[in-house]
C-alpha cells in the first residue's frame, strides 16, 4: 500500500467515526427532547402503605377547590400507574382477589354524553389505564378518582383480608346508597370509575337538581341517622357541593378527633380531604 493510499484510508476511517459520533449525538438529543416534553405529574410516587389521616385545616365548606377537582392533566397514565404501585407496594392478594396494582379489568367503550367525551374500551387493562381514560374523557382530576377509591373501599392500600369482591364491585361507592344494596347495573371496577366520574359532572352541570349547591348556606347532616342532627355550612364552590351530593354528611367534632365510638361520627368527606392532602397537596 502506498503512502497516499494509507493516508486516504485513514481519512475515510476518521470520516466514518465522525459520522457515527454525529448520529449518536442526534439520538441522545432527540431522547432528551422527548423526555423534556413528557407530561409531568404533581403526585408523589412514594407513599406509605397506610396514609395518616390528618384533618387539620379541614373546612366543611371548602373541601377541595374547583380548580383542583377539574385538573384532569394532573397525572398521566404512567404517573397514575407509578402511584398505584408505590402506594400498594406492601399489598399481597386476598386469596383470589388481586391487588389493585396487578388486577386487570375490561372497560366498556362509551360515546359522547352531556358530561363526558368518548371513552375507548378494552380488555385486560390495568387500573391506571382505566382511570387515565375516564379522567381525560370526563375532565376530572385522576387524583379525585384515586382518593375516592381509598375513601370508599380503601382500595389504594388494601391488602389480604381487606381485599374482597366488593372492593372492586363497588369500588367508588357509586349507586350504593346507605342502608340499601348497590345497583347491580353499575357493578364492577370500570363501571364504578366511569359512572362516578360522570355523576360528579352531573352535579356540577345541573346544580338545581341536587340537594347541595355552591354559594348557599345549607344544613348538612352529621349522619344518615337524622337524630344526629345537622349544622349549617356555606358551600364555597361546586366541587365541594358535588362531594356532599355524593356523600351527604359532614364530620362532627368527634369524627375530626378520630373518636368513632360516637355513632354519629361520619368521616367520609373529612377522609377525602385528608387523603388528598396527604398524597397530593
């Protein structure tokens, strides 16, 4: 090989290495851009197995703001999945009942309604996918769905004996009135998620049709037992009114003091506040 040929060959090798370097650089740059544009979540991914119920700061007339209630972009599907995995990290199945993080469900597709956009159906879907699809369709904060699952069935952190068929069949407590059986038409995890989300929007879209309305002072009971009495509450926003229409009780002093020997102590809406505060505030 002549000297000129050797020089030419070295130049070709250097040029090829330079091209490879540029290609690698472009790939890393595109990956960085894609990561930067990925939706972020305000939700922590580290959560204790059993959240501490701290009622400090609870206001009966302002449990959650309208802005927070409708912030459907607060979490994407991936961050919802990470949250469920983290919050349920200590979960072990209850016999044949799977933990929420590993359970799979079918989702019935839904068309346009007055309250929600279409929902894509599917089979063998994880909870995070269903929650994300419904939250986007109904423009409801997925954190509201997650907190309601915990408030109604303890489902986010449920494990072993606390996992029962009803944990999923009535996951959101939708169409399950106090003292009566749940409506079988809405049985199942996916139906509970969709119809509860839709109902929250019904409350806000048609306030005159429901008992509790934003901008009014109204007597709100302490319990399903009328003997427990009621107290006036000024409802400051439609989100708080929706929570009371869904769970029509306010906590009394004993409920806020964790004194459940009082049969009039109903902490449902206070628990919603405490779970939301613990995980997402």
